[in-house]
C-alpha cells in the first residue's frame, strides 16, 4: 500500500505505473473518495467538538455552583434566563446529533470504498526496471555456466523419472487431479536433499530458520499484497476465512505485523521450508506436462525486514540474489539472471530479479527463483514499523527470494546429470544428504 499523500501528489506517476504494470485501478475514484473522506472528517470533527463544548456548557449552566453560572448571575441574568440559555443550547445539540449520525453513516461507506480502492493502487517500479508487457521482454543481465552438449539422445525428466521409478505423474493425477505428481524412493530423497542443502546454507549465513503456518488468515494475504488481486490463485478455506499460502514469504513477512521494532534489531533475516499451494488459475494448456507448473511444491524462502532506506534495500536485494545464485552454482546448474520487466511485476514490487535455470526438455531457461524488493509497500499494509534512535517511527522495508523450490529444480538436475545408461549422477553437493551415493539407478 502506498501513502495516500504520495498518491495525491503524484497522480500521473501512479497512472503510468498502472499502465506499465498492466494493472487496472480507478485512481480518479480513489482521489474523489479521499477528498470526500477528508471533508467528512473535518465536518464531523467540527460538529463533535461543538456538541462536546455545548454539552460542557449546558452542564455548568445547570449547576448553580459552577463558575459560568455565577458569572451569568454577576452579569445580571436571572435563574430563569440562565436555564433558558441552557435549554437553547440543549435544543441546538439535539439538532446537531442527527446530522452527525448522517455524516457518520456516509463516512462508513466512504471509508470502505477508500480502503478497497487503496488496495488496487500499484507501486511505481524503480527507474532501472525495463518497460515491457510480459516475461518475453525481461532483460538478461548475465549467464553463468555452460549448457551441456549431449553425446546421446537425452530424455526429459518425466521419462527419466518413470524409467528410474522415482516419479509417478499418472498416480499423482489419479489422486489429486491435473498438475499433481508423486515422488518415490530416490526421487523423494533427491527432493529432500536440495531443500536441506538450501536450508543449511541459509542458516550458515545467519538466517533464522522458522516453521510457520501455511494456512493463514485472509488479512495476512491482504497485508502481504497477495489479495485482492491474486485471490483467484489461492486455495481458499472460505468457511474459516483462511487461505493456503503460495509461499512462506507470506507468514514470514507478516510475522511482526502490527509491531514496532527497535532499529538496532534490524535487519531481520528469516528463512522457512514450507509446502506451497497454487491454483495456477489461467494456466490452462500451459506447461501441463511434468513438474514445471504444479499445484503443490516445497520451497525454502528467504525474507529480510530492514530499515526504511532505499540504498539499504538495494544492498539486501543483491544479498538475497547472491544466496540463490550460490545454491544454483553449488548444484552445478547453468543459469541466467534477468531483470523482470514492468508488465511482469506484481502490484507491490519495485524491482525483481529472476533466476532461470537451463532445462534441456524446454530447450531454454526456465524460472526457478524470484528475488523481489517492496520498499514499504507490504509494511504499510501490515503496520510493520520500527523506532529509530530519535524515537521516530518508520515503516520497514521488506524483501524476499526463493532459495530453492522443488520439485521444479529436479527438472534441470535430472536432465543435465543423466547418463547414457539411464542413470542419473547425483550432484556432489547433494551426496552427503543421500548417503554418499554417486548415482540414482533403477529401483
């Protein structure tokens, strides 16, 4: 959420942000609601003050021992005149109260409209974000690693997994419908190994490991910016007004919602391994085969909460990006980093880097990581603040990034490490988590 003062002072910038991000919002309606909200607040404050002051005056005029009563007598007013003045003020107050009730009812409606519209306003992206319509216009920053050239006809991860007895898509679909799967044996161990490697690396780098709820209250989804615009992507438990999260970013970022932290406690660095749920609404017919676009997966997520300083945010953004690159490099996978264009950014993101890992079956790079910075967008929604040395309270900045997500990362691992005999070499970094073995063979 943006500061309404910033929105008022920069309407053209907000309109351009909405255009570049391809987000529908009615800025004119919001500004009109804001104007009416302020008018109502001013009028209500005036009327309430008047009622309060008149009420106090009435009470004193009806108390012969009060100073105003005695001053009125000293000015030559009779008891009857003083009572008459009190009655006149009482009648005036009686006429004001219905007006206040009418304005309060209108204020309730206007505030509801204002709050709803505020949730639709996108944050402008940083100047270094390329302008573009979708992920096809993301800008490559660098490539790392050599793409493997095979001396035999390679199999895709599904064929490999089925032949090795470690992936079973058919039974997964039978259990849970499309975009589901099961892992078995070494497929399960490989999946768990990459997650454990990632979490161990993050703990070694000072991130506090967390276990967090993956079923959260809807206000947490609103607070982190996933609602209302991403509501169709979430699995809802509507009876309980709860939602399954699509990433541990949600509970990690909201962990200190409503709190005022001390500046010396920042930055907070958290990581969490959690199951993630995504409906993939609107993805019909897209990436339907294999493990690339599925409804359920596990992910190690990293979140940083820091002080309100743009340069500090940028520094942390590079830090979390490097963490993700280091895990991909540890796995020996070729990848590239892209600067995500405006049309592929979310409502609150000011800049996002994606890591795309080479996947032979796609004959190209596929997204495996996203590193985002939000400045105070999420913190405003969450009322996540800190107090500086001068006792001034500020909204925090928030950032997040994937450390590893599986089983999507199994696609390049299986496909790039396959051998001509159908076995798969286990990346050296994962062998300590798989009993020291070097290969996955048919089970």
